[in-house]
């Protein structure tokens, strides 16, 4: 078995943890080709999303051990809320807080970018853990693929839906924007907690069914992108 920091292990972690995320990022950014966001700002938002995993981990640890909340729907929902809030703040403090945040579709772009940064770090930590525990190479690769199919699309879809909801209030008052942001965060939390609850209780084919559910939601997200692109100040 390869040691944790062997060349083979590093390559697997990079290919299994980061490359799939970049593929997803490229896919979603193609939805914003008319007025693409600055690459430097996309990078900053992506890195902020990645950095958000660390306070999220601390808060999740406090929720589960500090408050002694047992595993179940309540804990999974709380974890989902923490992660969605951290991704939301990462986007807000970078892309959505800049002067380039100037059209409704940017809500989806920046939130999805932050979400995929979050997913990239989660992937790496997940794969490092599997290496530390001596997981077989085939299981290691399978684990990475399952995260590509499930968790990566989960983060993008949940945050993308939140961004889509926020987009419909882009030309509205600050109060309306705030309400739509809260509704988007709640919706993202709901989608995320459903995934967490389903995946924790699934094995074999059940896992694939859970992933298929989120692939279906991802298809709806593509349609949402197209709808948001048509929003104008007179249209809302």
C-alpha cells in the first residue's frame, strides 16, 4: 500500500478531489458566457469557499459533540444549514460583494463557485482520510467517483438553487433581497438535509437512486439558469 504522501497518493487525491470539481466549475461557468465574471474574482470566490470548510467543520463538531445532538434528521439539517451558510458567506464576502455583481445570473455563478471550492476541500479531506485508514486502491478511486457523482453535484445544486431564488429579487429593494436570500438559504438547507438523510440510510442501489434524484434537480438548475438570464428590471 502506498504511503499517504507518496506520488501516487498525491496524484489520486488531486485527480479524485480537485479535477472533478474543476470539470463541474467549467460546466456551470459555460452558462454565463454572455458577460463572464473576472477570472481573478472567480478564483477568489472558489478559494473562499474552500476556506469556509474549516469554520463549518468546527461548528458541526460543536453541534454534534458540544450540544450532544444524536445523529438523525435534526443533526443532519443543522449540518446542512451550517455548510450552506458558510458557502453563502464565502460568496457574499467575495464575488457578490464586488462591483462585478451586476446582473441576476451572477447570484448563481458566485454561489456555485463558492460551493465547488467547498466541495474541493471536502473531497481532499475525504480522500486523505481514506488513505490514512488504509483503504484499498479500488475503494479509494470508487470513493472519489461517488463524491464526484453525489456530493459535488449536491453542493453546486443546493447553492445554485439558492442563487436562483436570490436572482429573482436582484432588482428589488434591500428588504425584498434579504427575504429572498433567507428563503434561498432555507431551500438550500432543505435540499442538502434531504441528501444527508437519504445517503446516510442508503446502501448499494439506494445510493445511486439518491444520486439520480440530485441529477434530476441539477437538470432543473440548468433550466433555472436560462430563466434567470431573461430577468430584466422591467421583468421582475
